[in-house]
C-alpha cells in the first residue's frame, strides 16, 4: 500500500481523461486505482480502450488496468470526472449520491446554485456551498471547474477586479482544437480555416465568469456585476486558448499598476503549497508579439495564465491578450487543483 488517497477517473479514455492520467502520475497525495468510461470501453484494458495522444509515455501500470463500467460500485471515494455533459447529467449525481466526491470538468452542474464553480486562486471560499448539497452528510458532493476559455479570462480579470473593479468586458477567443475532445473537429473543417461558432461557449464565458468573481452571500453566490460580451472561434492550434480582451474598470489604473496586479497575484494554492499550484499564477509577458501558444503554453507546467500586449483601448479603458492551456489549466489541471484544495481543507478523508 502506498498510503496515498485512491482516486478514480470517470471518462478516463478521452482527451481530458488522458491529461488526468498524465498529471496524476507520481502525484504525492493521490493514486489512480480505478478507471471508467462508456460501454464502448468497459471490459477492455486501458491500453486497448484508448488511443493515447499525449507526448509522454502512457504509464505502464495504467496501461494494464481494466476499464470499469461507469457505475459507483467499486469506485473510490474521490472521483475526477471528464465525461461528456450528456453522460455527466446522469452519472455525476449518481456517484455523489453513492458518497463520492465528484470533481467535475463538465458544464452540466456549474451554474447550479449549490454547486461550487471553483478556481482555487480566485474563489476557494465558495467551497462552503458543498455543505448545502443534499449528498454532503453522506460524504458525497459535486464540485466543478469552469469552461476552458472562461478560466484564462477569469485568471486575468480577478487581480484587476480585486484592485480596480471590472465593469465591462469584451472578449474574442481563438480556441485550440483539443478543446473539442478527440477526434473533435474534422481536419477538413479546421485546416487553413477558422470556425466562428462553438456551441454554448459564449454563454458559458458570460455567465460562469460572473459566478466565479461573485461573492458568497449566506448559502449562495451573488454574481459579480460585470457586463461581458464574448465571441468564440475555433482555430487550427493544437493546445492553448488565446483571447483578445478589452475592459472598462470602475477605478482608474496606470499600466504599471495593472501589470503589478497580474504579476503579484497569488491565492490559496500558492499559500497552501498545493502540488499543482503554479508559483506565479498570472505572468505578464512584455514582448510585443507574445504570448503565443507554441512558445508560452507550458508556463508553470501549463498551469499559469500568460498575459501580454497591455495597451489603451479606444472603446473601453485597456486591452490585452490572454493565453491559457485548455486541457491542463482549463480542464484536468484545474480539477486536480480543486481536488488538492479539497484535501487540504478537510473535505476529503
Ligand atoms: P472526449 O475526448 O470526447 O472524452 C469523453 C469521455 O467520456 C470518454 O472517456 C468517453 O468514453 C466518456 N463517455 C462518453 N459517454 C459516456 C457514457 N455514456 N458513460 C460513460 N462514459 C462516457 O471529451 P473531453 O474533451 O475529454 O471532454 C470531457 C469533458 O470535459 C466534457 O464535458 C468537456 O466539455 C469538458 N472539458 C473539456 C476541455 C478540453 O479542453 N478538451 C476543457 C474543459 C472541459 P469512451 O472513450 O468509452 O467513449
């Protein structure tokens, strides 16, 4: 026995599921003991069920593990979930009802009033909502991380909202193909092309950001009063969502104050030294032509948000560019950081 906390992965065979396997290899606190996916994969070994697509070798012990059916019997108490939202709608409450802590990536329950939507650096205090969930007394609950394009935006907005107040946001995204899962968008649709529609994405950015930047109010969250308009595009980049952002602030700020707010921003994961916490969660990159997905996506092992090109905006106050790794900080890494925070705060035993 390793003495580590056993964890399971629901949807272990997909794009985000594979990232979970990669990020959990050698984790100091957690050990993967259970994998599950759809009926297409159940009963096979992980190697048989998965087309491994990451650039590190598939861990040997995982390759031989059986893929279980997606039912709570036999699952450990802590389950990281990377399910299609249709499957998550049904399965996540089933696992929570069976006493599992479900740390979810899917959009299914993010906006439900008693479900915490968490970025640990920004709103770890919203975890108090867990105590209001009907499964909580038996040890079960659902906690979520935001959509992959929302997380980069909110990481960049949070330090400015704290210091100056953010009033309005206009954001245009250029989102990587890995954000659509595997096999995702057909190559003939995306090569040499831009697709100006990602189903539900603009609404997610506009609503999730306000919940994340909102404040705890009794047993609920009062969303931040920020007007957000989002345009979302899929582009032919493998990993890394870029965003062009314009903002209007409530109080005036000098450019050097904005850059310091980003570079000096830290939160609970840094204070608690969580294993997957980036040392500097928001990094300002001063070069004129940065950030770029190819050059900057691995900052902080894919957990840092890189911001650049701060300049005055003729419509609002300021405009800038944001880059965030969509399957690490935007998905598996985000959930893992949530799991680490839950453990340190005593929600997982
Ligand atoms: P994906 O590559 O399509 O993987 C989906 C996973 O769900 C697979 O393991 C699949 O198993 C499993 N699954 C599908 N239907 C199931 C069912 N009825 N019962 C049990 N398992 C089922 O998708 P993904 O990109 O990893 O995304 C997973 C979730 O994370 C989605 O909700 C997505 O919106 C969210 N997310 C993705 C990203 C990203 O950048 N990709 C970022 C943030 C959030 P089989 O292999 O057996 O079919």
